[in-house]
């Protein structure tokens, strides 16, 4: 298994990690939001998980790293924007997505294409 992981290009592994962590963490947030009940956030989370899963499937098919990183950046950005508006512009809610957002901002898309 470790040998198989070493064969994956580190940029692909990076994107696998971001897609996987976004899907897992947002899925957990969806479950928690449904249990609270905070239905608006739960539905937004669920839709973003489904769109992200489809985007990840498309990335696995095309291997377009630039498009994959841009799509995930915009999905996360739109979700954060919706949460900020819904919570009366209380920006404290974005801390759960702050680390991935900073990583995407700092991620140079030109270097992903090689």
C-alpha cells in the first residue's frame, strides 16, 4: 500500500487530501447540523458535499489539477459566503474552513499543471 502511495505524484496526493478532507469534514458538519437542528446549514453542507464528490470524480477522470483546485476553491468560497450571509455576517463561522481556504489561496495553479 505504501509503495502504491509513493507512486502517486505529490500534487495529485495533495488534491486527493483536500478533496477527501473537505468531503469527510463537511459530511460530519452535515450530520451535526441535522441533529442540532440547523437545517439551512445542513442542506448547504449536503449540496456542497455532493458537488465536491462529483468534482472529485471528474478530476479522477480528467486529471486536470488546475481545474480541480479551482473548483474546490470556489465550492468552499461559495459555502462560506452563504454561511456568512445566513448568519448575519458573523465571520466567526469561517474558522472551520480557514485552513483549506488559506491553502487554496497560497496554492499556485500554474505549478499544478506540470
